[in-house]
């Protein structure tokens, strides 16, 4: 199936810069992001919080003096129309705003046969939400996802392992091309030649202590992480409560901090179960939380072998009897 190619157009006067990285990650679940533009009157001092985010993400700030009401909105609309007409690569548009006035734009883009995604707050008017093929609330964005780290800030082994785990393979072998895509997302400058290897396959084979090849042919192969390649820090068993579950990963609150886990970390018998906030779980500590760490990925601990021991829905029903 052909991946969608998105233009992400952001109403910078309507969304918090703290949500922007989550916006990009959410769109990347649905396709490739070719264009990122954020519209606002950048002369306003209270928008200084956008500066670092725009620098880190490589998004393009589009300036529009506030000559009149909704001036930045009009600039966004005009660019969206121009892109749908003049750029054949773009077959999807993501409108990031809670302003219901964009519903007409969403309708027009959709009428032209393009896919329309929307991201906004819970108070986004129904007319805008219904005009989109897919709409996501900002409070559901992945705010706790680890920050992208370039290769110079970590070892090659750490980068490879992070990319492998980010493929969300649910324990299955990972297609080498998919690993390459994740490596580029973590570090756009990643190139096997920087490590004296002509290809990613050659680099992976040189790291045979971490990965093993599976189903290898001349044009494609799959890899898996070797058992015991990454040492576990602890095997302590403890209990906690699911704070948040996002379909493929979530967070557990326990006595000593917050723990991150992925779907594959749930015990096999419960892996197809729909987890809910409030579920009590027992789990094995793979890594202890480090609240003082600089990056969110280090602040959270890591959990494995998660087992639901008390269902929040059942408990609520029993309490009402």
C-alpha cells in the first residue's frame, strides 16, 4: 500500500509548541511528512517558546503580521490551496488547529481527493472534526516519547537498538528497510558509510553480537535482536497501576516512579487484551526510573512481563453493587 505524503500546516497561534513534536509523530504513523509549516505573527514576544521547537524539528516558520483578524489563518489557507494544486507529491494534508473556521478548507481539500487529517483540542467544533478523514485530540499525543538523539550523542550500538525497538514489531523479526527508516527518523544524517560500511546490511552483519539475520535473500532480509544482547538491569517484581495506554505502548505508575512498556512486554496470554487506565498490574522491572535524568526516555523506568491482576472496569462495577 502506497504511503501518504503529508503537508503539515499548523496554526501556531492556536496550538502549544509543547504539542508540536507529538503532532509530527502522530502524522508519521499515517505516512511521510514532506512539509512542516507553522503560521503566526512571530513578532509577538509570547511566541518565543516556538523558537527551539522549530529549530529541533526543522519546521518552517511562516510569518504573517497581525494586520487584521485571522491573518495567519488566511495565509495557511492560501498555502494549503496552492499546495493541493501545484505539488503533485502531496496527497494528504494535516490541519493542526482547534479553530472551526478551517472546516471549509478541510472540505475543499477532501473534495479534491486528498486525505485530510486534523489535530486539535477537545473543544474543536464538530464541523471541523467531521470534515476530516481522521481527527486526533492533542491530549492523546505521545508527549512521553523519547527525544530524537543524533548519532554523535550516543554509541552506534545504542542507536541501532533504539531504532530496532522503535519499529514496534510486537516481538517479530524486523525488515531491514524498516530499521533503516527508523534510523533516519532518529538521526537524519545516519549513513552506514560514516562507520566504514557500504550498506546497512553490512553494518548489521558486523554487529552479529546484537542481531541475527533471518529469511535473508539477495534483495531483502529480516533481523532480530539476540537474546541477552542487551543486559537487563534488574529482575525485581513489583506492582503498579496503568496510567496511560495508547494502543501499542503505555505507562505504569508504581511506588518508585513511572515505567514505560510496549505491547510486546505484556505476557502472551494477555497481549490481545485492551488495557485501560486504572488496571492494576504486576510486572518485572527491566530498568529503574531515573527522575533526575535529562531525557524523558531515561526518566521513566522500563517494565516487562506485565500481568493484569485487577481490572479497573470490574472493580468499578463491584463498587456500585
